[in-house]
C-alpha cells in the first residue's frame, strides 16, 4: 500500500484508514516492513528524521518503522524511488 500525506494530515486518520483497509481485506499491518519516504523541505525532513515525530504531532513515530534517508531508495512495485539518489540502470 502506498499512501501520501502532508503535514496537515493527522496520523490518527491515516492509522484508522490503514486499519480499515486491512480489516476489509483481512490482512495484518506489519510495522516491521513499514517504510516512510519523506518528501518536502530538507529542514522539515531532517526534523522528522532526528525527532521521529511530525512537527504538529506529539506521538513519536515507532522505532519499528523505517524512515528512508537521502540517497537511499524505497522499492515499490519493482520501482526504486528516493531523494538525492543516483539514476539506476538495468
């Protein structure tokens, strides 16, 4: 599942949406495989990486969830996406 949220979105709404999706499809949310790719201003991304929380939220992001750093990629549907990465050739 790929989800895009911005800083105005509430993590509680996202969590409820994900839980509803998994309930409908009788799947289980696996935090150990969850990855976050931050998109936006470098200052904002650094804050989230260092504090492990979204500025407006008080609840920290679980340590089980991996935050993708600059120059690292996230594999989605056989594609690699990331920030400040080199072009991959096949």
